[in-house]
């Protein structure tokens, strides 16, 4: 059978992300895949080293619009550690609420995109309708639907009063009721199962060897979540489950995200119920000389920030390791053996973010 070389990307109508897959095919079957990135470089790390810390916060929030709270939190908690300050408990609870709302919004976005890539556009539109409820909550809490800008160095810039807390819980419940109707479709629809079951399998051993993170790792049977293994904010005070699946296929990666939405809602309810009174921020007077590695569990997985300070009001070095970087190269293990038509869905199932990756 004649072998074919297919360049999938860097710009492809099935996947609006600028990276390239070099695919070798025999007929419709992919024999090998090679990942190439670097088409979207923005120079953010360079700019961070030429801005004051408060200005850097505005910039890291724009590394990615979908996981903006993750980048913001990872940066501020690193700077706060260098500054040797204790953030008020109330601010930590507020940050946790927004963080988990961001996780829900991100997961619902991916579930909708995956439905679209599978050719199920009705499910895509209904899923994004549920996502709109969550974005309404974020707009009320933070004043923004995309870059929330709720964090500031030393705390948060907006409080949650009793009326707002009631709105959050009611709107969250209405979103989950809508999602309950869609959950059965995601889990039981025969067409969706045919497109996702036993497709793009990443074994447990390969997941560990490649150091993949987040839902991609947990869908391959590895229970690893930074919120549990290295708690930050107030996750060590909250009760929640780590969602794990064993099959490692596209279906498992979608199912893990779907069930994590419900766990995030559980965390939000606890955080609002247990939120203490008190201040929402403290001033930062000086960032001491030193270096720190900060990490959080972003919606896509483990996010790392390395920050080095020389004692001035500008960081000497900021290095970002995003979750898409290890996950993306797992495609070279997931794609071979499958049909060309499965490539967009397999790629979409890892929830790649090249805005994060190409900085």
C-alpha cells in the first residue's frame, strides 16, 4: 500500500490551534505522528522580566484566556512566598471559589469542542449553554467574563457578600441541572461512544513515562492532582474526590472532565459555606531576593512558575511550564494506528492550549 505524508496544521479547519502534526499514512491509517510547535511565540517571559510585579500580574493573566486564574494564582503565590507575607484566609477562600469556577468553565468548553469535533453540534451548543451560566457567575464575582483579574498581590480586589454568595449557589445549581440532562448523552449516546471508545489510548505506563498531567494522566489510571499531593489555597481544608479512569481513551478523558465539574461545584459550595470573615488583602512592601517554584492544578493539569528575584521591584527571571507541553507530545503515542478522521478528536481530547505553550 502506498505511503502518504500529510501535514496536519499548523492551521487546520478542524482544530483552531497553531501547531503541526506530521503524519505518515498507509491508506487511511496513521502509521506515525510527529508534533511540532512554535508558531505562536509572544515573548511573554521576556516581557515579564521588564515589568514591575503588579504589572506582571496583568500580563500572566493573559498567557491564556481559558485558564487565566491558574496563571494568576501560580504567579501571585510565588511572589507572596518571596515577599514572606501571609494572605488573609478570606482571600484564600475567594481565590478558591474563582479557581474552581474557572475549572468548570474550561472543562465545559472542552466538552463542547469535543462534541463539535465528533460531529455532534447539538450537544456542543447545549454544553456551551451550561457554560454561559458559569461565565455569568464569574462576571458578577470579578467584573469580567474572560480575564477575571480578581487576584492582587497580597489578596483579592473584590469581596463576596451574602447576596453575591446566594447568586453564585443558585446560578451554579441551575447550570448543573442543565448539565445533568447532557450527562446521560455524553455517557450513553452510541454515536459518541463509537467515536471515543478505544480511540487514542494512552496506557498507564506510557502516561507515567511521558510525565503527562491533569485529566490526561488521571484518565490513564494515575491518581495525581496537585490540589491533593501539594495543597495550596484552602484545598487541604476541603473534602473532594480525585476523578480517575482506567481506559486512557478519548472517552475516559472526556468523562474525567465531566465528573470533575461536579467535584468543583462541591468545592465551591464548601468554600462559600466555610468562608471566614476578615480582610481580603494585605500590602506587600518588599519582594526579597531569592527564587521559588510555584505550582497549581490548572484545568489542563500541573502548571509551574519559576520566579527569581534580585530584590528589586522587577523579577529577574520568570519561567513558565504549562500542562500542554508534556501532554502534547503524548499525541505521538495516541494517534498511530487510528484513522485520519480520528486525529482531530484525539488531539482535542488532550485540550491543547498553544497560547499557553508558545510564550
